[in-house]
C-alpha cells in the first residue's frame, strides 16, 4: 500500500440501474470515507480507482487492501455491499493518459 504493508488488489462490482455521474461521485465519496474509517479501525484499505460503465449499469472499484474482509467491511459501511469481489487483480494505469 505504499507504506511497506502487504496488500493485494481487489475488484468490486456493483450493478446499478440509472448509473449517472452524480451517482458515481456520491458512491465514490461514501466508499472513500468508509475506507478511511476501516483503515483507522486496523484493516488497511485504499480505494485506488472507480470505473463506471453506464450503458451496462455497472460500477467497478479497485481496492488495495490487506484482505478481502477489509473490502467487504468498507463496502458495507458505505451502504453499497459489493455484488461480486475478485482478488489478486492486476491493475495498470497508462502514464500520461488523458
């Protein structure tokens, strides 16, 4: 997680009808706040990225966490329990991408 702790990437998925930009912003804010509380309670977790595909009514969240339990706890705390959770996800972001 950038500070010497061991972490794994997880991919959470939510299937949401009427997925709009404002909805994504709200969910992202709630999840980010929940990860801060979950981390403060001793389960390190960080929301790395969200990716919305409104035409498919799906929102993805990439997390850095020590365990899947931390991801589940943060999602529940945010009020958005994930509908699918994949572990050991490889993430790459192109540098200089717009």
